[in-house]
C-alpha cells in the first residue's frame, strides 16, 4: 500500500480526481484483474501507481512481438527499455502480470505483403523465429513474469488468419519454450473470442472443439475465453466451453476469463457499474473459473469508437462510477496498516476533535470515549441509491480484549447518529467480527465532516482490524422513473407506442413511475442470469404499485409450467402507493417471454391504467 503517499490528504479535501483517491482494497483483488496497455502511454508510471492504489493484483498486458523484434535478432531498445521499466514497476508493486505473446513482425510473417495489421495476424514463415522470440522474452522476464497467454482470439478472423492446426503448432512450440525456460511458467491458451468475426461461435463443432481434437489440451495449463454480452449469453458461453472440455475429458482444467466488460453509451456510466457486479457474481458461481479480467482499466477517448468506452477510469485517469463498483465487488473494505485514511469507498475521518485513532501493528486503535469516522463514497452508495440498496451490512472485526464496550452509530432516516447496537467485550483475546444489518440507513454524509457512520469506543480502548460495508446480495431490483435505476434486473423498454413494451413516465402520488396503458401494454422485465435463472425455483416477486381503482393488476412470470404464469394484485382504491409480494416455488426464469423477458406486468384486460414504481426479485 501507499499509505505514506496518501497520508496528507484530508477528509474534507477529498475530490473525485483519481489522484485524490485513497489506497483502495478490492476485497477479491486476486480474482478480479484488469486489462491494460501501459506501454502505449507516456504516463505509464502514473497509470501503474493508480492501478496499485486500487489494490488490483493482476494485469493483462500485450506488448507486440512486431514492436519488440524489428528484424531477426534486432531488438527495439527504446521499446524494450520502456517495457523493462513497466515490468519492474509492476513486479515491485506485487502486481502479477499476464503477458500476451503475439503478433508476428512483418519480417517473420508468412504473408509479409498483406496490409498492416493483417500481416501480423499470420503465422510465422519459420517456426524457429517464433521459438526464439518466446525463449528471448521468457528469459528476459524470468522470475518477474510467470503467466503467459499465447496469442489473442485466434478463433476471430481479425486476430488469426491461419488454420486451427497452425494455432495448435504455435501454442505447442510456445509451451515447450516457456517450460524450458522455467518449468513453473503457467501457459494459457489464447483467450477465445467465441465469435468468428461475423457471429457467435462456441460449443461443439467450433474452433475450440477442433483445437482440442488436434491435441492442444496437452499444451495449455489454463483454458481461456472472453465473456461479453448479456448474462444469459455469458452462461451459454460457459456451458459451450464445458461441453467441449467434457467431450475430451478435460473438465478439470482451470478456466480464466481474460476479458469481460461493458461498453457504455455516451456518458451513461451506471449500466457499466452495474455490469461489474453482474459479471463478478455470475463468474464466481463457477468454481473452475479461477480468475477474470475487466477490459479495460482506462477509457481511451470519447469519440464513440468501440474500444473507447469500456474503462473504469477516463482518459485522464479520473475514476468513473464503475471503478468504485469494481473495487467493492465483494464489499467495500478497509485495511488500516499505518495509514490514517480509509480505503476504497470508505474514508476514515480524523479531523473532528472527537476522533481519536492511532495506528497499531497494522490495525487501528480507537481511544476510550473517542470515535472512528467513515465516509462511504457516494459513487457506490448514497442514501439507498434511490431505493436500490435499502439493506446494508457493516462488518467490524475487532480485538476482544478487556471488558469494555463499543457502539456503531450510523446515518439513518430518523437520526444521523442512530445506534446500531452495543457490543460488550468479554476479554477472549481473539478477533471477532460483529455484523450489523441496517434497514433504515440513508448514508447522506450527515455526520461530522460529511461522514456516514462512526465507531464509538464507549468504555475502554478498541482495536479494529477491518471494516466492511456490503450491499444486499439476495435481491434484484428496478426503480422505475425517467431514467430507471436497476440492479440485476432491467425493464425492457420501447420508445414505439405501437409496441407492447411501451410505457410512459408520469408522476402520481408524489412519485415518478411508469404508466402502463390499455389492455395490450406491459412492463417487461429481464432478470440477470447472474442472479436467477432456470433451477432457481423459490423466489419472491415484489411490486410497488399505485392503488387507484378497484380493478386488478396481472403479473405473469416464467414458471416451470407456463411462460406466463399468473398472479394478481387486487386494488382497493386507497390512492396510495402499496407493495405486494408473492412467494413462488415454480419459477423458471429462462428469458422465455417476449423480448427474452422473465416477467411482465399489465392490467387484467379490464381497460385500466396501472402505475408501477418498483419491481424486485428476492432469493
């Protein structure tokens, strides 16, 4: 960590420029890496420093062979000096490198007259040139790089223009050279695009199937593919990969997903942030997927080009909303060390006179009758995120020494310093984690110096090892308004009044909601397969509706017996907002309704208008 570097940053001076972000701790940092190209940037040192500040532990880089070796045995010293410095910096910061080996230089290409970059996508004319390069680069970075990916997306015509058998030869020769240099080197097959350049291509009778039929399974330690698309599509891709592995008896091989991500549209960063959670939750469900990488760390521009808008930070290295979600994919956690600031979206406030904290052996001591203040970054959680996150957990790991007591005060709807509970120590001399479930937090920076909660050492000193804030993880929820707020569920929208998924935005009963008009209009919802899909039969469906009139609202969901299983809300004409919940035991959320939806809401074919504010699915 860079505690000393950040030690002078005061809580009140916090801004969202990334250079002011405290050292952050991604709770699952060894699982969730990033893709980046530091060799392309003059400010690569700043980029690396900021990646370190997120506590990211894995980076996938792709320095090209054609940039390194300009002629047989002739190396670009300027490029290599930069690359050496990048590798040294990453290694010194304990950031593990996945190094992509590719692409063929013009002088070595089997099709040197093809236009650039096409000629770099052909196999080498002489395999010995490839073997020499792999040996050279593996030897140069021996002990600093131990994970190697052989090429990129060879199943996509834009990256590999030769046969499956030729790629198998490329992989085999690289594997042998890498193991010769260092038997501990780990070799990944190239990340498969699962797309041939025109359409999706995964499962049996595809590139991967042919590759394993050629015996490539003997020359890879790790299977590797790329995962873009909807959650249902990601599930299909994983299942397709497993179909092939099972066919060849290789289901025990580890899998890495070396690219996943979301291209935002314009300045709408919330969908990208939500996809961070979605892809993390989805891939963690598969025990043989050992690592995933977000593409990419830095947003490279704003012209709208496809490659530009995947970043966690913008081109100037200022954090985007998705970065905070990335860092807190498994909860926003503080690790204290010798610093007085907190990490990630949690900030320790040491400026008020009643804050008494002292670093002790990597932990933090709170002096008796003093406080430790925390601020949750508003990009990750502000209030309840407009209703998306009404339940929040705070976990405090503390040393149970002595017989004192301590409390947690949080910013609640009724009181900025509401007591979440009193904890009495029993002098067990062990580390204990106390969890608080908060159902009425509003986290709107209402405590001293804009904090959201504090720990009070009411009686006796208190030593704290870590503090974690976790959002509710057993609910998918959509808040319907002008721009819907959505978490693991999305309303399928149409702007065409002729379509049955057309809804309008109106304000009624003091809330902005979606209006469903007439007998042929519905609010359709697609639940993320990362949250609920076929096999998750026991679910609760919740709907917030405006209780106007005495007609009925019809809810239809994918069930094991019908794609449009009915449940009904009988309205009672109170002209107030109400919430109805239905526990179902036969759910089959397999995207089987129109628009690949899992449920829809409409009137009961009675000509009435319905207003829906919130839809949630609870596991």
